[in-house]
């Protein structure tokens, strides 16, 4: 007599299938967020550009952003965004990288025990607190260093430097990961050839970790470009095309916050304009994130 | 001899060695300096906040306390009898009637009476404030300022008091408090948690336990990493268009009942919580995935061996051993939500409300928004109030984070006991 084979058919596992489908839908939800972002930003931007007062060429090349007199050139906003981000990178990248090298190559366990929590605390502080710091500490400091008349109360330098401090823990942590994951054999080989510690670090370890490090820097740049509260508080209101970091200038994020913080009526040019600028911001940061990810996967292929 | 040929004479070799040693040393100093700089930044940041929370303030009284009772400079020096008498004689009849109606003056505490007199009779206003550092080191300048302003009275002010935590907003920085903002923040993260936790953990379980390594799962994974790096202000724009505008009926509560106060126009706690939920979702997914990855495969295999199904294995074995890490990761994500400002400003959080939020369809303000509003004001005293609010926010974050650590320790101990 044949023994009945146990039935593992789908019928008996209906609830398993249901649970799996529900989980799958949850996972798809994150996809929906991205689709939502893209659809909404493009739809509202389309409304913005279909307004008779606005045209795409004027938007991309115009040197004036003054919605009051129908001037919609985004260069002043973009310029301020890049000014603050570049200043942030000038502070954040070297200091962050050096902290990372110190952590990975030099620090003993006790120092790491102090430094790691310090970086975690810095990373956990809300950005609004950094904005407050820029306004109450960095700006007065810059004004007393470079002269009250030269440095305006609101300026991009102060905001940029504080964003640099803000991205520092992120750079240090990620760069340390990149440096630590360089195989030990590479270092030992360099020592065997008579290299000093610093020569090994700069000529062997850093080049080997380069793709991981560049990925870190790109991500930090993306973070700095998207940073909002620091610039909203410290960089000033009113778009202005200026190369002088001691002058006030409004960034893309600062503008979005200022306009949406006031009372905007739906379907006005102002309302649509923040979405168009949001789209610009999304495209820039999204590209940086994608490139950063691509660059860091190259690294993994090299050593695995 | 070969090496000396390659590098020149012995002296050259020695000087080269010396140079290399020096370069090494210099760089080591540079690394150490950079590290000290990072620590210095943290110290300065904390210092600047504490500096503005404590310090001297020059107040001006509309009615001098000394004119109420001879020889008393401060309300705190008044005796009980003097307080009651002043209250009866100086409060305007309308206010007196209301006060007596709420609670008779004879039954009120000294502190209560002092506050009443301050608010309605003495009416102090802030002329100027100094930070803690200036208060301690720059006494001369403060003295000079006081001599110029003859009616100014100097007091050492601690801006972070219990009254500050429980008072609502006020146009006078001396009476401003953070109660509405604190309640708003707590409501918001409650909604954020309820929305993002199930979806986040569910997605992570799918990606980690169920998904086959195909194109779709890779795409989902890449998408989650990208979302986690999207600037928070973009989520604000998404929330504005979807929750505040498109789903206004739902988020303002007008679909459910006609009696709901609809002045919020969808700019409600529900919209804010959902927006922040979208923001922290990728973080929760990534943290949960890490927690699930840490569960050894042998556990899953043994579960399958005794005939458990996939879901029985996940629910009965994998989740119980990873729940501590999942909760810790979620709490860290929520503390991110607690500190977020930009998305909530974009969806239109209220700037000035003095009514406590009563439910998910209320208008709201949160602690970071309050800090933003106060910091942006030109009057100096609001900077001090903002500093105090920042300390309150950081203490709240600290409580949240330490609860994460406690949960982790407690649960992992329990796990060890069971094992």
C-alpha cells in the first residue's frame, strides 16, 4: 500500500502566501515613495514652466530670481547653494579625512573609545541646533575676525562652515570604514619595503581606499547641498548672485523653506516654483547619490 | 654598499631618513589637531547653547516693586500679607473678579500670587540679555549699561525653568514656554512610529527573508539606499502635495465628521506624522535588515528541519532574537524624526498656536520648529529662550536614545537567560 504523501500544496499554505504578498506590498511601498516624489515634482514643475511668465531658458540662464517682477532665473539660488556646499566641503573633507586616518591608523583603543562617541553625539544633534550655532557663534566669530563692516549679519561663509561641521562626523565614520577595509597585507607589504607609517598611509592605503573615499565625499556633498535649516537661519533671505561668501545669499533649500513657511495659495507661481526648485535639488542630489553608489561598488569588486 | 650608491653618500641617506621621520611626525600632529578640532566643535556647540540659557538680563518694570511696598526691590521679598494686599489693591477690577472667581486670592500660593502680580501689575520686559560667559567676565560693561538705563533692573536669569516647560507661547519672551511644542512633537512621533514601524519592518522582512536575488529585489534595495539620502526637504514637498493638499479631507478629518475644526486645512498632526514616517521609513528598513542579517542561518535551518514554514520560522524564531536590534534601530530613526524641522515647515506647521493639540486632526507646532521661530527673531531675549528650548530638545533625544540602550540590554539579557 502506498503511504499518502504529505501534501505541501499551495492550498494548505494560503495564509503563508497572503503574508508573503503583504510583505511584498510593504516593500513596494518604498518604490511608491520614489515614484511619488518624481511624479509630484515633475507635475508641479510642468505647471510652473507652463505659466506664461516663466520659460525654461530664462529659468536656467537668468541671473535674477525676483518673482515680484516675474524674473525666474535660478542661478543666484544655485550659486548660493554651491557656495555654502563648497565651503562646507573645504572644511569637512580634510578634517573628516584626517580624523578618519587618525581613527583607523593611529588611535589606540582608549582614544577610539572617546572619539567614536563624540562623533556619534555630533551626528545625532538635530540640524536646527547647528543653525542656531551658526547664528549665535559662527557669525559673531567671523564678524570679529574679519571686521563687522566686511561680514554681513547673514552670510554664506558662516552657514557653509557650520554645514562642514555637520557633515564631519558622517565623513569621518564612512571614511574610516573605507580605510579600515583595506586589506592588512597591503600595509604589511609597504612596511616590508621600508615605508614609514605615513608613507604607507598616503601612498598605499589611501589610494587603495580611494573609491570608498570618493563615494563618501560625494555623499557628503549631496548632504551639504540638501541641508536646509542651517542656511535658512544663517545664510539670509533674498536671492542674490554674489561670489562673496561674507554676503547674504539665499540657497535653493532656504528659498523653499521661506516661501512654504509663509502663506502661499495653491496653484500660484510661488507655490509651483518651490516644486521646480525641489526638482532641481532632487536631480542634483539623486545623481550624486547614484554616482557615489556606483563608485563604491567598484571598490568592493577590487578586493573581494 | 649598493644602497649608498642608490641614494648617494651615507650623510645623504641619514638626512633623507631624518626628513622622512620629520614628515611622519608633522602629519601625525596634523591628524591629532584635526581630531582635537572635531572635539572642539562639539564643545563649542554645547558651550554656545549653555551660554545663552543662563546669564544676566536687564529688565524694565512698568511699575517698580519698590513703589508698591516701600523698600522692597523684588516681588520675592514681599511678605504673604503684602502680596495679598497688593493683589487686591493693584489688580484692575475685571482681572481681580476673574482671578477671585477661578480661585480666591486667600487660597492661592505665594508663587501663584507673585506670578499674577508680575503679569498684571509689574509687567517686566527684557531690555537686554547677556550670555553666561559675558555675565561672568564682562561685569564692567554690564554695570555701564545699567548706569545708562536708569530704570533697568539686573537679574541673573535661568531661562530653562519648569515654568518654561509647562507654559504655552507668549509674545513676551519672559513668559514664553514650550508646552504646545513638546506635545506636538510627541504626537508627531507617535504617528510616525505607528505608520513607519509596521511598513518598515514588513519591507525588511520581505527583502531579507523572502526576496529572491533577482532584478526586482536589487532595484528595491538600491531604491531604499537612494531614498535614505534624499534631502529631508524633498519629503516635505511630497507631504505638502500628497497629505496636505491631495488628501486634505482625510488628513484634516473632515471626511469623518463635520464637527471637526477644519481651519487646519490638512496641515495637521496626521499630515506631519505621515510625512516624517516617509522620511524615516528607509532608515527603519535598513536598520531592520541589519538586525535580520545578524541572525545566524543555522537558526532558520533548524526551524525548517522540524517542519516549520517560512512564516513560522520568521515569526517564531527570527523576529524574537532580532527584536532588540530592530527596536533600537527604530528608536534611532524616531530620534531623527524628533529633530527634523525642514519637512514640517514645508508642509506648513503653525508658527504661533497656544492651544494644546487635542488629537491627530489638530494644528501643531513642534519643538524644532519653535526653536527655528525663536532663533529667527531679531529680539535678543528670544535667542535665550531658543537656547533653553534646544536643551529641552536634546534632553528629550537623550531620554529616547538611552531608552534604546536600556531596551537592548534588557532584551538581550532575557535572551541569554532563555538560551
